[in-house]
C-alpha cells in the first residue's frame, strides 16, 4: 500500500526564556503590554504534521507520499527530505509565501508563548488528490481549512480509506463541517482534549461516532490510548520511555504507527501498541524529527514492551 500524508510542513523556532514570564508581567497593565523576553537559547526544528508523520513512516520502512504546500524558504527542508529518501514530488510551492512556522518561547515553569504563521499552508486547497498518485491509504491532518475539506472529499470520491486527524485545526470547523469529514473517513484519531471538543461541537459521544467508522482512536498521553473498533474497546498501554524530554510530535509519531498497522493489515491491539511504541521513542528526544531508531530497534522495543513483535 502507498500511504498519502497530507497536512502541514513547518519550521519550529524554539526559544527558552531563563526566567518566569509572571515575573515580568504586570497584571493591571496587560492592556498596554510592551515587553521583551531575552532568549539566549534557540533552536530551529523541522516539523509540521505531514512532515513528522512521513518521517516516522520512513523510520518504519514505508515509502510515504508527502503532500503539502510550502513557501520560498523550503530549500533546507527539501534537502533534508532528499537525504531521508522521502519523495517531495507532491509538494506545491506557493510564490511569495513563507512555509508555515511556529515561534515558541518557553519559560522555567514550562509556560509557553506561541506565535504561528500559516503562510503557504493557507493554500493547501491548491493541491488536489487524484488517482494518478496511486494512494491506497491517506491521512488528512491539520492544514488549511479548505484544503482539509477538499482532500477529505477527494479521498472519498476515489475510494481511498482515510484517517481523519483534525488535531489543532479543529477550532476552525463547525460541528456540521466536522461531521461531514468524519462521515467521509474510515478512521478518526483525536487526543482527549480534542475528543471532548469534538463531542461538544457535534453533540455526539465518541462511542456514537465510532459506530460508523472502522475505528476511532483516542489518545490520553501517559494514560495510554483506546481504540473503538468492531464494537469493541481496545485498551492500549502507554509504553515507558527512556526519558521524557519533549512531547512535540508525539501524536504524529503515534499516528504513523496507526497508519503502518492499517496499511499492513495488523489487528487493532498490535496496531495500537506500535503507535504507543513510536510515541515513547519520540518523547525521549527534543524536536519532532530527531529520533533515529532503525526498524529493527523499533521491533526490539515493541517486543520488550509487549512480549512479542508482529514485525
């Protein structure tokens, strides 16, 4: 199977403020806020949901097809994709735009101030999913609103099984708009916060939504995850990580595990366990794409956590 990965491509600029924001903010003066936080530590990471998922699928030995809209500053990312052997033929360059980027400043209490510039991501609808891509499985992840809607419809029209992952894009949609994409999908993945938001927007419980899907996946961080499929509830344990350094991109690593299991015909417990293993590997490294286990090492970690490996 060829897995099509749609969503954002982004640069994450991460800065650390070696103090606490609250020491420099006057509660009664926030209406005239004018403050500068000096951040001597800074790093730039490769990210975006599509880029992260494709990266993890490549670690698992698959050959993902990456589709996104990117800007005039994409050259370093393209060089990285080439080194990794991830095809960039379905990336669309948007003239006069920057690639999506997040500027994240974290203080000593792990509070964050985030500024996000969507840039080329707003043009995601200019990419079209057609039969010529040869995709046999797809994920629609957080992206431009119109692009997410159109890509869901295009997958459905072509009969491509779709994993819908609204993620941080969920606030853009009304309940009716979310229901349309859920109905077009075969699979749905949300974290616990997104799950509650989805229930509130649609007026339906997750268990109700799951009845019309092949599977609904609910992740709960350190509490593990649950997969509702075939009228059953599969409890997936959280895999203990070597260390906990950075949760950025853990959800994307988990979704790559889901896609791999689906594409290779695994049962749901095995698929969920692989997803959990991938998340545990990622969280031990800073940045969304700095973990580098081989496929054999992933299999060993799976066996260590669950006693056997389906690889």
